[in-house]
C-alpha cells in the first residue's frame, strides 16, 4: 500500500456533494461536525486527487442524493480537508459514513479502500474499509462504516483531513458514499444505580396505603428514580399497584397514591359481559373489580437492571352452555330474569385463569403491564365479553388528588383529544386525525402538570383495542366538534339523561371519566382510567372489530401496555404510542447470532406467534435474538419514515451462558460503559441476557456483544 501524497500547494475547486439529511451517528450524541450535509459543509474543502464524483439521485441511502465517486487513477483518493480549523481527536469517538459498492465486481476494490485521517502532512493509522462495513459489503447494498478514533489516531492528537484511497493501486474504484460525519465523544455521566426490590424486613412486605407491598425501584431514561409498589394479595384488595413515584424536572418527587373509593389502585382486571343478566341471574356482578380476587404473586425475575413481577388469579365469566350452543336454545342476548327463569339452564359459569406480569427496566420511564386470559375451559362463542384491564383510579397529580381533570385523549384508528380546561362534556374536541401508532388513552389534570395514560406495544392494526361495534363509535371518527353537526342526544338512552357535545358515553373508545359526570357542565376530580376492547374480545375466536381489523378472543388472549405517568407537557402517552410505529419500521439483522422470527404469543403460553417485524416481541416490547457462542453482531436500521427515534431498545439474548458482564458491548464500534450507556441483567436460569441500550437510534447502527 502506497502512502498518501503530500498536500497540494493549492486546493482544488470545491465540488458540492449532496449527502442525505439523516443521522449516521448515534442520535444520542452531541451535534456532529459533518464533512457533508446536503453539500460540502462550511469549513470543508475538496482535496481529492485523480478522482471525480457526481450527485446521484437514484442510488442513495436516504434523503435526496449520495455522492457517486470514481477513483480514476491508481493510488488516487477521495479526500476532504477542514480549513483553517482542526478537530481535536479527544472530542471524537468515531468517524462514520455509509457506502454502496454497486455491482458485485466492485466489491473487492471497495473493500480494499484505505480510510485514514491526517493533520497537515502527518498521517494517522490507515484501515481497510471492508472489515468495518456492517452489514458486510454486498452488491447494490448500503453498509455503514464506523471506525473508532482510537483505531484511526495513530500518533495524531488532531485532524483536518479525511481520505478514502485506492488500496490496490489499480484505479477504477467506483462506489457511492453518503452521510459522512465526525461522531462526537460521549460525555462521561454517572452510572445509574441498579434496580432494587424492597420487600421489607424478612421479606414480609412494606406497608403502604394499608397494604403489604413489594416495591420496585428503578432509574428512568433521565437516570432519575421511579418506583411502583405492588400489593400482595393478603387483604381483599391486593394484586395491583398501590403507589407510583417519579422524579419531576425540578428534582422533586411526585407520589401518586390510589384514588378514593373502591376502584383505588391500578393494574387489576375488569371485564363486562355484553349480557349482564347471565351473571345477575346467579346473584353475581358481571364486571367485578379483579382487585378483590384471590391472587398469587411472585418476584419472577430480579436482575441488576430488569425485573418481572407476576400475579395469577381466576376471573369468572358467565356464558352459554355447550348444549345451548349445539341446539341454539337461546340467543346470546336473551335476558335471563333471575334464578327461576327456565332459560337459566342454558347459562353457566366458566373459570378464566388470568396471568399478569409487570416489567421494570432501567433506562425506561414506564413499566410494561402484560396479561394472558385463558378461556380454554369455555367453548368458542360461549362467552361474549369485553376487557378493560388494566383498570384503576389514582391521584394522578399527587397530593390529595383534588385537582380537576383538564382533558382526555385516546387513540383507536383515529386520535381523539378534548379541548378546553377544565374538562366538561360540553368541551370542543378533535377526532379527525388518523392514529399512526399504538392504541392509547390518557387523561391530564387541570392546574397541575400531570398525565396518566396507557399505550399498547403494537400498532393499531396488530393490537385489538378501542371501540364497540354495537354502539355508534365509528360515526364520530374523522370529525371535530365543529364538523360533527350534532350533539349526543341523551346517550342514545344508554347513559345519564342529558345532552352534550362530546361523543356519547358508550361511544368513547375506552372507559375514562365519562360515567363520573351527571350533566354537561359538571367538572370532576375522579381519575378513572381503563384499557378496553369490543364485545367478543373475550370469547369469540374471530370477528371484525369496530376499527375494521379481524381479531381473535378465544381460546387465549394476550396483550401488553405501557403504564404512563409524567408531566402532561411532555406529551408522554402519545409519544410512547409512536414507539410501536417506529419499531414496525425498524429492521434488525444479524451477522453473528440470529434474529428470532417467532416467539411465545403471550405470557404463560407455549403457542408461537410470528414477529412483525422480525425480532420484535410485543409481549414486553423487546427485541429477541439468539447468541452464537455468547457473541452477537447486529444491525438496527430505523427507516427514515419512522415518526420518532427508537428509544432505549431492550434486547433479550437467548442461549447466553457467558459472563454476567460481557467482555465488550459496542455500538457503531464504540465500547459502551455498563450502568451508563448500557444496562445489563443476566438471567442464567433461562440462559438469557437482558440489555437496555441507553440510546435513541435513528438510521443504521451496528451492535456487538463480544466475549
């Protein structure tokens, strides 16, 4: 390999190079110094020799164009110089760019390209491009090259020139290059403390709000402490959260305790029968609060930075007998007029085992609540029930919970938000915009900056939630209070007897506070919040939901949601709902190890579900991969059309039997610091390694696990 020639006495004329406006460096870093950003960046000049390039609007990584480079002469090169300034290498962690070799015949020459830095006439340590390309160079395919500064520096302490030189001395090296950037060094930050579980003295539980609890304490995306206290089922109201805490931007702690009344607490099961007389005829409530059910609990997994807590319980559902189904003895909507009604013989009780888990992870703001309902003891179509879990009532703003509700919002196929403050049923509203992300619902308070919400882990088309077919919910979608042209007339006889501007109570996609109001101008400090899906979501093997998707509610039903608490000004619920869309637009591939294409359909299940996209499991909102001899080499590619960055993704590495702290974890070739850049928990009993990447990803990034 020949050395670079000395710098010419006079610079060549600068030729613009169009680079895509994307993030070729980790999106968590400080603002980069681009060599190219849609054109030659200010302060950078063209110092190429024996080389031409043009703007290519067809072959491009993203954006509008890339540079098509033709190194014509032997040993010539594509070179950029920064003048008059120089960049100190201590300020950088890597240099990154995207490269496409074009035809297969070009690959050997492109792989042999020599990449180097210079400061004046002093060279750094050159490297060949091929070994740093991820994925490996392939015909007409983009690869990301990210070389650590520690590798490129040699004896340099500063640089003012980048070079890509013909490494074979043959000339005729043709390729496209895009997104050339200097990756800033990551400022050292104190590590986040390990997750902790406080179960009191001798594991007897800690007493909070009248219950014994296991309290999980973790640090969020800002490395600030949060906690959830999960009640043990040792009283009549266990099996759910009895307190949430989180740190506000001013450093104070907001403590969120249960609301007044029997609905206090959060995360328990509630489901309504479409025909409540089935349960009533046996003297039972068709929709009891599951917080009162006897439940088992266990600390399923408590790693350094990840934990799972599990509840199991039985929630009885009433439905038609097998004989009634076989003989069409009565219709599902036949009203049973009590114990002496002869038709009651066609109705029976069915056990529905329920399994609930809470996931806590350092670097994540919100726990994931996931559930499986097992209806396999009932025949298909015997039960016709919705689900509204997780369910509860918390003092969202902290303190005594007396602040009025400021507004509500939700996402089914469309996005609904109320207007005006405080909330009343005569407020204006907007239901006109399509929801691109996961289903969600939320409420916020009037004078305190506080919000509580729920958001799914999958996009709307893949997660059944929101709306009821036998009401008029679809009539309101795509409208505003101005364009609707009518008000709700007495809730179609289904609710309180008053007219109001907001959608009728039964047409709300989820249960929130609509049943806490008795007239159109009343305000409320009640903060009821629930999830929800259509009748048949428990009990019917296949039907079309009110959102227009074919869904299944039998024999088992599983889904997951984020439980969101944060200041309303951060728009937290809608932001986390967009993560499902970003995940959908992210491609995870592996060159060492493999990406799982299917996994369990839900907690406590053995049947498998195909992942969409590959690797992404909606059960915990995690990325599932297999290690190869305790090593991994992955690539995250977040599409430019994604609505957000991919925030703090969690990897679950299966088949891992290596050390609890791997020898190295790297992102774009840069080693990551445990407890700060990356949060790791070993789960040896399951041969798993759980990893939260403390980064916001845009574009393409390589990830390596090295042992």
